[in-house]
């Protein structure tokens, strides 16, 4: 049975010696958020200088100015955000260079992918990791999503000895040092199957940046711009990865953003089978804002509980209203609705239905791979965080749930939080 984790200092964190030391170190570091500094760092890291299409600079500007102009962001977190921008700019250089030298990559076909779509914290991660245990499918481990193309001159064996894997492992070890409870909420170990949304990062696109901090400027920019070109960019990076692996297979992918971008998703992958995961949005909000508040002890000078609950309630409502509006765009023969409470109670049964829908035989080998993953990754393996929306955020779960009545009326979702 998982051990219970109570976080009783969300609003007024009691910092460990490691956390206090990291924040103090951050105060000694100055990072330059200018476009020139970020792009120069990427050029120096890769030895390349051609970023391809120039439209990314506008999106980079929105991020740079939002993060650079927020006095609440700790200087420690500024170094983290700066590192993200340099990594994405480096990846953009490497991706563009590879596609320029190997135009045949764009002829690769991403056929009949299986795409898991649902709210964050709704079982999407567990579902995609289970399906990825089936070796007949391509999937995207975290380390490869962070660096799809190796740096020039680096070996790229594609396993745990790969320098990219080691960098990802070091980053995860550092994250656990400063936020040790994060493993119980959202593991980020290198081999963990991640979201293809990460592959939009080099195009400086996607709602992924909203998870790095409270950035309404970025959210508003994202809302008002067509995301279809960025889905096309992501698909090209998948083609590159498939080409590097040397073997075409069906992909299994997942991302919560797709809930509000189903037209763009289907335009990009018209023959996809979509597995929708459904969960009580109050449970999702509770989990999301608790995780975000916990990490803010390192990211912000003051934990912004009210801003977090307001922001993520709005975001999740936006996603669910789009899902209710667009769900019918995915034909019944290529879609499946998975309720969280049913999935958790009967994982083999749910997976059997998913396999039937995606027209993939659940043979003895695949069953053994799935059962092995379930045995190795029991729910609560790193501990079970005890959430309390009323205590920690002053929000009545029942009252909040009424805001989502439209979603409960549409899908078979069980209320979890009382």
C-alpha cells in the first residue's frame, strides 16, 4: 500500500537546506533573456546558425518578455527558463539542419497513430506508458523528446548510454533534489513516455509553456493563433525520429492540449485512432494546482494559490468545452472513451477494449508486456499525495463541480472529490 504524503506548507513553504541553498545560488546568477543572447547560445552549442523560418521569433519574444518582466519569478527559476529557451533554439537548429540535409525524411509516413487525449492528471500518462510497453509501437521517451537530434559529433546509441539520456537523467535528479515530492505527482525519469507536444518546443509553440509558470501573456497569444502549423512542425519531427530509428511502426502518442485542438490534430493525423480519457475535472484541478503550488516554492517568491486555482479552473473549462464541442469530429470507429474510475478498477479490461478499437491483436507477447508494466508501476509507487481543495485553496469541491455540469452531462464521469 502506498504511503500517504501530506503537504501542509503549500502557502508558506518550509524550505529544506537543499532548497534554500539552490535559491541562494540563483541570486548569484544573472541570465540574459534577450533574443540575441538566447540564439547566440544555441548557435555556440550546436555550431549551426540557420534557424529556418523566421516566424518563431514572435513567439520567442512573447515568452522572453513575459518571463523577463515577471518580478515574482525567482532568479533560480530564471536560470531554468533560460535553459529551456536555449535548448529549444538548439533543437530548432539541429532539426532544420537534419531536414535540409535529408529532405527524404519528409516522405516518411506517420500512419494510423494511436493518440491518447484527455485532461492532465486524468490517466493519459498511465495509458500511453502502458500502450508503449507494446514493442510493436513507436513511442516517445522523455529524453528523446528533450533532444530529438544529437549534438554534432556526439555518439547517439539511443539507449541509457546516450549523452542525451544522461543529460535528462541529471536534470531529473536535480529536480528531485529541489522538489523531492514531484516523483509522487508526475515522474520525469528519462525513459518515461512523454508528450509529443515537446516536439513543438523548437517551434516555440504549444500550451506546454503554461506549465512552466503563470504566464497569461503566453496563454492569450496561444488562444488567438492557429496551432495547425505547429502540429505540422511536430509531425515532421516525428518523421525525423522515425527515420532515425530506421523502422516505420505505428506511433502511440498523448497530450492534453489535443482536447482543445481536435481540428488541428485530425488535419495533421487524419487516420488516427483517438483514445479519450475522462475524469472528474475537480479531481484534475485539485491535483494540478497542488503540484503547481508545491513547485512554486522554487519558482516564485510568493506562492500564488488564488492565481493558480483561477487559472487552471479556466484552462480546464476551456479544454472541456472544446472537447464537448468537437468530440463528434472523431468517428466512432476510430475513437474510444475511457472513464478514469473504470480504467483504474479494471486496467486489463479497458486495454482489451482499446486494442480492439485500434485493431491491434492483444496476443500473448503484448499481454505479457502490459502486465509487466502494470506490475512494475503500481499506482502510488512513489507515495500517494493526499489532496484537500477546501483546506489548501479555500474552494468547495461541490460548488466548483457545478461549473462543469456540461461535461458530466456529456460523458460518464464519476465525481471523486467531496
